[in-house]
């Protein structure tokens, strides 16, 4: 699979978060109903282009758009992370109980969420931050159980260099064996039959760097182009 250049449309160097979000956006297909978590996932809409992806939020909205300009902000139109979004033609509104019924009923094609850790088997921990007060798991467990496909977007390591892709979770689990794809600033992995597979290197990343920063065992299925 090909790498991509970490630059914006005007040649500006992209942030790590934007690099991850842009690659994750390429995994979404026209017609998908997609739930986006807070943080890096919330950046995905700016990279969808003309694809008609239907964005869903737990607080009761389907079909919203990207972040508005300051003069377009409507305090009543926000996503689940309380960030302002735009209204598109056909946007639908409903209460949160119906929104969660959509998730639990398997009507969300893809969830894109962040994580603190992902294991080699596709287990995910994304709700209990060490050293900080735990406010609750939120909608993460519902999304992990109900979405048909789960894409994790996260930095490859913690700020201190601690790997986030690990043999087994050491943080409280959100769900087990549910992750389909992991996108970081270094690489993209798939979880195939309960095993981790490296399928793509990001622009500028090396296989040795990915090996050094990933403690989970993984298989390599890179094309000759991507493994150079």
C-alpha cells in the first residue's frame, strides 16, 4: 500500500494529528454512517473531500459537516465533544437515546476513536487515564460493541516514548478483540484473525522505527514500495 506525503494542499507541513486524521479519512467510503470520537477523530471531516459520508454523534445528530468558521458558530450545534460543527442539507436531529439505539443496533458502519493502548489481539483501552480522575467510560463501550468497523487513531507512543501498541493491555479495558485498524503517525496496522499485521508505513517512517516503538508482535505485509 502506498505511503502519503505529510503535507497539506498548499504544501504546509501537517501536524502529527492531521497526518493521522487524513490517513484515517481514506478508510471511509461514500455512504458510510460514521461516528467520530473526540480528539484526533474530530479532525477527519476536513479530509473527506467530496465523499458523502454521514457523520453521527451520540448527542443526537446525523449528517453534520466540518468545523464552522468563527462567524458561523452555533452554540446549539455541536458534536459529542461539545465542539461546534456545521449543518448540511439533510442533517437530522433526535434524542440521545435514539442515537445510542442506532449504535447498539449495528447501524453505524464505522467508529473512529482514540485510544491509550491497543493490544496485538485488537483489545482497546481508551477511558481510564492514569493519574487522573475517572469520569466514566462514556459511549466508547457502545461504539466498540455496536459499530461494524472500528478504526483507532492515536500517536504511536506516549509523550515519554512508551509504546501504545502492546502485547496485552495494562490499562483498564474498554472492549476485547474489536479493533479492525490502527492508524498512527508512523504506520497503519490491521487486526486479522486476532493477530496484528503491519500494512503501511507513513511518509518518512522506517520499518526499524516502527519495530522499536511497537512492543506488540506483528506480521509484516508491506508492499516492496512501502517497506523501502
